[in-house]
């Protein structure tokens, strides 16, 4: 039996394809660890998989994990989740975190992608006013792990984080232009309002003398090129829970 004073907080994890099981497992272990922390005593935190529009009801935040962004785009359209998610994230400002493929699907512009997906076309959820390039680090054989400084993570115990990059995307621009689309590129169609602040760069990695953007935030949206769910460290999940979900549900 729970106290009436307990604040119920539910984090949804999109569970159509990819690393959703790992994200759910991380959240479950994090939630278990927080039961011993008195600062969370008045919070009843839970995690739930999201597979249908009904599952979106009464969630306070959403994680969209890694996987194959074209496959997830198809499944979002076929399950009827795409439009409700666009409304929740773009208009209702649901706190949302996308990792790797999840980041791609949150971006307003995606380059180096397939356009035609059988009888459907590639569509993103949008809401994050950045341009991202898919598979920017190369093929899966070129995957790597790197300790990345997290100077942009304010109010966090994260000074650095071991980041796993698997066919990872790179954020090429924190502003999406209104010019002609490049070949093999798509845009979400979201209208950026005048005066909107650009996305904040949180972390970069250096390759061949170039600093590549691998983590950004804009408002209540967090995007990372890498996979925190593949490291036995729940710090990133805790930061998302504290900074984005709990902070915005008070």
C-alpha cells in the first residue's frame, strides 16, 4: 500500500525493435537502487514498455533506444504510434531521450538514409532541431568504446562516461536549414518557431582532428549517439530521470 503523498512517475521505453530490453533492465536496476535513497522516498517510480498508442497514456518520460532507425520508422507508422508521439514530443513537450537510432528518429533532418521503405517512406518523429548523419562512424566492425567528457551535463555527477558507438550517427548541425534537401535526406516537416534556442552541445569525440557532436539537448529532449544501456553504469539513466523526467513532473 502506497502513501497518498507519493508522486507516481512512469518512464516509458519504446519497445518495437532494438535495445529496449537493455534500457528497461537499466531502469529497473536504477529504480531498485533508488529505494534505498531517502531523497526518493516520496516517489513511486516505474518503467513500462511502449508498443501501442494506449501505452503512451500516463507516462512522464520516454526512452527511444538504439536499433535500426528505418525499421523503427516503419513500425511506428504501422502501429499508429508516429502521430501520437509527434504530438506528445513536439507539442506537449514530453521529456524524451533518444540513443543512437532513437536520436536519429528525434531529429528534424536525417542525412545518409533510405527514403523509400517498401510501401512507406522514411519518417521521423522530429522535435530536435538538428541535422544528423546516419552511420557516420562507419560499419558495425568499426564500433568502439571511448571515455567521453561530459562537461555539458550540469547538475550531474557525470564527469565522463564510457560510451559505446555502434554504427553511430553524428550531429552535423545544431540548426536545420530551410534550403534544398540533400540527396538521401529527409526532414520531419516540423516548423521551427522564431526565437527558438538552438540545441545545446553536451559532448563531442575527436576523430581525425575534428570534434564530432555526439550528445545534445534541447528543452526536454536529450539525444545521444552512443549506447549508455550497454554499459554497467546507470548514471546516464539517473541523469535523464532526475534532470528531465522528475524535474518536469513536479
